[in-house]
């Protein structure tokens, strides 16, 4: 997924983003993020678009390199 600074990040299930959002599901077609009870909506889902591109940044959301 792309972060707020337009860098592509790899995420895995159970990763925590911005210290509060949790990656609840990753499939070949989508990524689902639980934002918590205080957010509306409490869950976001992004659908995959276009071709996979392994040449983009391979940094994980927690800044560990893959």
C-alpha cells in the first residue's frame, strides 16, 4: 500500500500502522485495515488495482526492509 508520503509499503496481517490501525486481512485482491472503535468507519478495505510491480519500494510499513 502507499503511505502518506507516496512511498509503497509492504504490509502483513497484524501489522500496526500509525501506532493505532491494525492490518486485519491481506489477500491477493485486497487489504483490510481496522481503524478502531473511535473512528468512522471502523474498517477500511482497499481493492487491488493494476498489475503487481515488485520493483517499487520494498520497505515494510514498520520501516523494516524485506
